[in-house]
C-alpha cells in the first residue's frame, strides 16, 4: 500500500501495482471458491442426510483406490501440484514478470486438479447417500439372511462369494461380496439402488416389484454383516488392549427370568459375555459358567446365554434350573442367525459350500459396545474353559480408559 507521506510519483506507482494485483487475486480467489464448491458438493459430510444425490458421480478414494487409472492420475496430479508450489519461489528467484509468477503456478495447479480429480470419480445414484431407515440389528440381518437365501443364492452363492450355480452363465460374473471389500468401497445406498433397479448388462435383476423397501434394506444390512463377519476372523480369545476393533449388531431379547432389553442397554455399564450354545452339547460349559458367574459378575460382566436352536419346553426347564444369568427365550434365533456370521477364523475361514456353524461360540463385548474377543471351542481349543484365563481377559477390559462408543446402528 502506498503510504500517505510518500511522493506523488511513488504513490502513483504503488497504486498502479495495487490495481494490477487486485484482478489477479480476484481471479485466484474465484478459482479457489469454485474448486471448494465443486468438492463440497461432490463429497458430502460423512453423516449428511441426502435423500436424492443430484450428480451421476461422486469423488471417493475408497471406491477407486488401487485402480491403475487412479494411481496414475493422482500421481501425475501430485507431481503437478508440487511443481506449482515450487514455481512460486522459483519465479521470485528468477525474477519472472508478475503475470508469469501468477500464471505458471495457477496453470500447474489447475492441471493437477484436472489430472487427479477424474480418476477419483465413481458412479453415483440418487440413493447413494440416502440414510438407511432400517437399523443394523439382529432382526434386520436375520431377515436379510432369509431373503438372500430365497432370492440371491443361485447367482451369488450361499455365502455371497459370487459362485452360485448360474454365475458362469452371465457375461459379467457376480462379484465376491464376502472376501472382497465391496461394502467398504460402495455406500449402503449404492447397494439399495442395485437391488431396486438392477445392474444393466450383468444379469442382476431389479427387485423393486418383488421385495419391499424394508426387505431390500435388510439385504443391504445382511451384506454388511457378512463382510464384517469375514473381517472378524482376526478376532481370537485374547483381548488386544486399547484396540476396539468392531461393533457387533445390536439385538433385543427377553429372558427366562423375566428380564428383557437390548445389547446397547449394557453400554457404559457392563461387559457382556454372549454365549451361543447347543443342547446338550454345551451342558458342561453352562454348568461351568453357573459356578463361575459370581466371579464374572464381580468383574462387572454379565453372561447372556442364547440357544442356537429353540429348545423344547422340557429341555428349557432343565437348562434354566438354578440358572443365575439370563437365558434368551425370545429373540434367540435372530441372534443366532446374525452372530453366526462371526464364526470365521484365520485358521478356519469356512468358505466352502454353505458353511458350517459351530455348535458353541462365545463373544466378549466390552462396556462400550465393541466385540473384543471370541472363543470357539471347536477351533480355538480349551481357551476359556480356564475361567482364570477368561477373567484375565475381562480384567484387561476393565483397566481400559473410556472409549467412544460406536456412532450409531445404521450402515453407510
């Protein structure tokens, strides 16, 4: 800025320089606002509720990561951006004219955006960012299991691996929704769109006339639960301190002792040992937990037992005799069908055929709602039959500092 006490000539020269910079800065500022507007509209906030996405594309690193075009485009874009930044001090050092000191970095930055943004774009639909109206819970997932078996197995296979009996008859085979990260790359709304309208040229039919909207969302929840279950094969009988890994689905229950509630009711209060059992195969284990329940309760842990198959009335009477902890009598089948998706381990991924559910599984869920450890006797060996070992795992959880609970019960 020209000072008031300067000579007229110097003030005039300073004023001309100022007038020359004003339009340049205006153009640059307008360009930045334009880029910010494009990005803000093409990448909505994580939890934004958008019923109808207006564009046929969206920018996503997750959906495009690993593609050759994406890697090349972002590499070139990053290089051009570095050159744009480097051109600023270079122009000063070389004493370029002002217009070149502005134009060259601006052109390089614009070219960087042109190179980097298109490879990050992926197809989008009106439903892409639609909020899932159906909670991600055991009821929805169990219904999704049934609907998937009735409508999708012939093409996608019994475990959603894309290996159904009709898979090879299509020009584009169904994708593997179990072991490949498609639920991470695409939004829940994308899957809902494909279930509703089909995918042209692939053999994927539309289900809008066959399945209700809620049923389609149930299948979306099932696919997410299937993917999470495959990721959960990393979980074992031992707690990794300070590393909450996965939030399991919520469930509702009524127990033999008259209590009822949901899994979420225990958050910030107690850890939960969820025991999925078979009768009479699990009889000795239930007897052991009866004897050890006082110790577990003193360690701020509740045992919640749920049968994998509904027992007959006489069996139920036998099981619940002197039972000190709740045994689920309503909601058990939804829990069994949805938590069976967590049966896979690193040593037993269970990918063949329809899969085989173990006859006994136990899940240790911390007081913030995260699945922290899992014991499957048929795979992991004696494990938690040593109550002292189980207690050690619970004590690790009790010593942890507060953890932020999972954000909500809907997939995105």
